[in-house]
């Protein structure tokens, strides 16, 4: 099998239904259509996905397969346009990197998308974080909440420092019931009200601290500025009763921001952001644990030497398909400079973080 050939997903939507889809980009209701992959048709529902990205020329999609499909290993997939990422590989690099550090993250791969016979270009197919995500990883069942906007900051206040209308503001329940929603409200309340002297001993009853700190290492290395207050999922492991955090949407990373502009390698401090992170790092044991975890990652998986083969290989695989992407074909020269840009970021970020380990 030639690994350089990405599968093509051919979606056909009735013209009338396509107009409906295009007319209201915020409509969550999937439009019935057919998707053909390897000459095999699947009946699907298609809708746009994402927050600010819905306004982009190249849209991202959610594909609802209805039932669990062996081919797609799920009942829904997400097709991300990666429109503002000139390398179209930052999300893929991020999720694969998280997996090397021991954090569960969605599986993903690049595919080609056609809509009613027109090429829409290269997309990143992302696994949905749901009950099937848990089963695939032999994880116990449990509720899952998506952090869909900046209100998911683990605080009692929204980003404008006003009291939240609801403690669940910023979250969308993916799996679970009303009791699970109350449980998440309780977590947020506890994060903000446990006295400082008791915090270390109490928070371990609600949160898998080690997993959170590992996730924090990943966000800090890839420098996902938004990743602290949205772009994650919360899962409560029913066996341990503890919350775990799963990364999501990582195109604004490796030295670029949400607009695709350059983000300096020292933009996000080693302590990161959000109320939960601040409270955890205020506990000496957790701070020490974080420093040791980060130190090891900076020596092993987050180095230019470790990541260069992966970056070069992805770049080589994607390169021939850029001409088929109507949104990318004019920026091939920029795409060709991205591997070097990303590798320079890794080297600079790594030394910046090493220099600041002593601050922890």
C-alpha cells in the first residue's frame, strides 16, 4: 500500500439542500447526503462545525454516519479544514505528539474532500471524542463534555471577569445525563472554593492530577494559547470517579496563532493559564511533579531531532496534493517554508522552557 495516497471522500448533496446548508452556517442540523469512499456509498448527515472557523472560506464539517461504521471506526467524524494553518499539519503533529507523551488524544489522518464533484482540498479527519473513543482505548465509560468556547476556563467568572450565568457555560454535554452535569458544576465550584491549605488533599478526589499535568505539558510545548480555556474535552472516568482532560483543535500551535500569524516562542509562560492550572501549581508537590514531567518531555519527545522525521514525512506526503486544494494552491511557497519554521520554533521553545524550569 502506498502511504502517500490519501483517501478521497466524495460527498453529494442535492442542490436545494446544499443551499440550505450554505444559507445558515450556524445550523447544527445535519443535511442528508451521500459520501462515497473507495467506490462504497455511505448515507450521512453533514453540517458545518467549529466556532469562529465557520466564517472561513474553507469550511470544516461534521459527518454523522448514523450508526457505527467499521471503516471510519465511529459513528461520526470531523473534517477539519485547517484553513489558517499554512502547513496543514499542526493539528496532526500535536495529537500525535500528545500520544507520545501519554495523553489520550483523537486519532487523525489527512483525506481529500470533493463536494458535488468539486475539489475542496485537503482535510484532517478527526476522531470524535465519545463513548466509542473510550471503548477503543479500553477506558471505562463516563460522561464527556466538550469545552466549546472561552467560558470553559475553570473559573466562576467569564473571561470578562463577570459572574457566569451558569457554571456549565462554555461546555456542551456530549455523553451523560443531568446528574453528570451537576457533577461538573460541583467540580468547577470546588476548584474555586477549596481553601488553599486543603487544595492538594481535596482536588485529588475530583481530578486525575497526573493526567492533567501531562496534558499541561503538551499544551505548553505546542503553545496552544487557546487550549487552556477551550479546545479540550472533559471525561469523568466512572471507575476512578476522577476527571481527565483530552485535547481538541490544535491548528494554532507550533509558533502560529489562530489567524495563522507568527506567535513568538516565549508567548505562553511555563506556568500556563486558567484557574485550575494556577491552583494546582500553587501546591508544591504538584509543581514538582509538573517540573519533572516537563523536563523529561523536553529531553525526549519535544526536540527538533525527535520531531524532524515526522515533520519531513508529513510535508512530503501532503505536498503533491496542494495543487488540488483551491484554498491552498496559491500558498505553496509558504507551505514549503513551514517545516523549517516549525523546527525553529521547537528548538527555541525547548530552550525557553528549559531555562524556565528553575522558576517552577
